[in-house]
C-alpha cells in the first residue's frame, strides 16, 4: 500500500473515494491505494461469501464483500474482504458500516503483515466485533481471533481436514470449502 504523504480529513477522504476509479483505505489521516487481488484471493472470498449467503439466508444479518467500507470513529475506513453485521443501525448508510460482528481478510503477500498486526489492532476498537478471521491464500490455513467476554482475544488456527467454526454467526464448515477452485 502506498500512502498519500499528507494528512487528509475523513470528510475529504470520503469525497475523494466517492469520485475515485480506484478504492482507497484511510487510516489516521493517511490514504492508501489498495493493491489489486489475485484470482485465488477472489475465489476464496467468493467461496466464503457463498457459505455466508446460504447460512444467513433471510435473517436480519447482512454480509458484505470488499466493496463496502468498515469504519470506526473516523479513525479508519477499511474494505474487508467479507464481513457480517446484524445491527439495524448499519442499514442507514449504504457505503459505510460501523457495527460488524465478523470481519474476514484473505491474506496476500502485500497485506499479510498489516492484516495480522496493525489492522487487527484497529479492528479491536470496534465494540461489536466478535471475530476476526484471516485466510491464507497460499496454504490451507485459517486463523479465527475471538473476543472473549472479558475483552481479551483468543486465537484458533485451522488446517487441512479441520472444520472451521465462526462462533459469531453460528456457522461451521469444512476448511476445504474455502479453497474450492483455487490453483
């Protein structure tokens, strides 16, 4: 990710983003152009979104792909690869959601360190967030980070042959579902 090297206000960022042909993320006054994804990255995200669609059905929860922003107090605006919100307040704004309970990122070489570290630190500020899921696109590996009732976070790592459980939305599926059609 490449940052524009000067401070931009959240309102200026939103205006820039509204008129831009490319997507950008915003973090504490800096704007970052998003890197392009790979076919495997896209396939994994689509496989997950399919499972989410089938599971959530006609519930009040909504799932979103990487085209809708997640925001916290104008400190950051990110485009997660997938997320779920069940909060009616998130029906008010069609471009930005503020109350996700599940966020998923598919890791790539260019974003891996950021997704595992600073982005997770940012996401932890969202009070409604219950789970942060990281999916590796180069190996059968999924990490689910879960907020505990005391506010601490725990981590469960899944590998080949495991069934992934997303406690936040009560969904369990074979890890291999995510990698269908991946080269």
